[in-house]
C-alpha cells in the first residue's frame, strides 16, 4: 500500500526543518570562529624572523627608557629592509648605498612610500651565534652617534627590520625608519 500524501508531506517538512537547523548551527559555529580569529599582527604579516622580532623589541625597549613611543612595524618597510640586507649579503658589501648608488630613501620610494622623514641603520657581524644578534646590533647602533640618533628620534613612527646571512656566515641587519 502506498504512503499517504499527508505522511509524505510531514516527512518532507521534518527533513526540511532538520536541514534548516543544521544550516543555522553551521552558520553559528562559523561566525564564532571568524569573530574569535584575530587579524594578523604586523609582525605576522611581515613574516618577521626571531632575530628581527627581537631587534624590534629591544629597539622599542630602548625608546621607552628614553620616554619615546614605540615604533610601529611596517610590513612594507620590513620588505625594503630585508631586501637591502639580502643585497648586502649576496654581493658582499656593507653600506647604506648599493653599488649602483641607491640609498635608503630611494629604496623606500621605490616601494611606494611617501614620507616626511626617513633614515636607516645597518649592522654586520660574523658571529655564528644568532641568538644574541639583537643585543649586538643594538649595542653597535647605540655606540654610533648617527645610529643612536635614528633609534631615539621622536620624528620616526614606523620601522622595518631585515636580517640576512651571507654564504660566508656574515650576518647583515638593516633597520629603516619612516614618518
């Protein structure tokens, strides 16, 4: 005997209600997941290495000791700084200016930055120990009047840091400052 039309309709309504309930639960779970997921920090977006992150922390701690606001990390400036460090490591030179004569301001403008002030600190050493690189770089910069002035200037608000290692084991660090 065939199933009556009323019974089939009730079963269809129950199935539809079940599907609707399942859809609503899925939507609620997705919304909770999306709301609980935080946007990536600038450090995460820039893909900072442990050494680059440690340098940023130490620089901002030094600025705080001098009563200055911390520098915000700019992911784009980090790319510029990292590019310069890699260039120095690949071509074995140590200078703010590339062999072609391109300086920090030109590198930043080449990436689309507009700024009212820009500066750069560079550091290099050949220690195998990368764990204390941040301490050595900061100590070196603080010994130099020009580098110290860049670190402790209130005119800079953003920074980018890049670390690269050459095939001969030398480590190059670049920190760009912008406002």
